[in-house]
């Protein structure tokens, strides 16, 4: 369960989205997993599962992750079924730990901002897409944004492992 919380910090997804993401990655349906993670882009392509990730006001389209990050959260020998958000909170509560995965989003956003990632890119990665014409039609991220985000996430990951 701790790996799922760590994955939430490294992706910046909402609590329900993190659980659904892990379910897709850990599930028995290999086709869904292959369709979900684009290894060439190093991205979880949430847009391929609109019924899960694309809601009226909250839309998570992609998350940049490495295969190592996926392997850590989905250990096929130990994870038979992804736990629910409630199960994670209750397990933490039994240990006397307050757990709110929504704070993981704050850590992710704050870290990326500190690492120089633009606020617009952070909003896009967290599923907050403005309705402005500028963002929807004219704003194009630079070609190196994936590498910048992955480098920032790698630094965050190393900080979490200390």
C-alpha cells in the first residue's frame, strides 16, 4: 500500500485515479496494460480509458512515468488486486498514521513548480485543463517537457527513498 501512496506522489493523480491506474497496471488483462502504458512516450495514457479518467470537470490525460516506477507499484508476485482508497486509509489508521492521498497531489505540484516546470504544464498533468482559447488551441508544450518532468520526478523519487 505504501508503494501506491508513493505512486500517487510521483504521478499527481487524484486518489480515485491512482487506484484505477494501479488496477489497470496490475490487472490480469495484459491488453489493457499494454494499451495504457506507452513505453515510447514513457506515459500512462489515461485518455484511452475515458470512462475512468475523463469526467465533466476533471480530466487526467497523461502521466509521465518510467517502467521502474510501474514495476515498484505493481509487483506481480505480491499485488493480486489493487486495494481501495478506503482500505489504504484504514490500514494507515490502524498504524496511527493519518493518510490523505489528496496531499500527494500537493507534493507533486509543489515539487514540479520548485523544479521549474510551468504552472500550465502542472495543471495539465494533474487534469486541470482551462477552457481558455489560448490553452486549448495555441499553447504547445516544448519538445523537452517530458524529459524535464521525468527528471523532476526522478529527483522527487530519490527524496522519497531517503
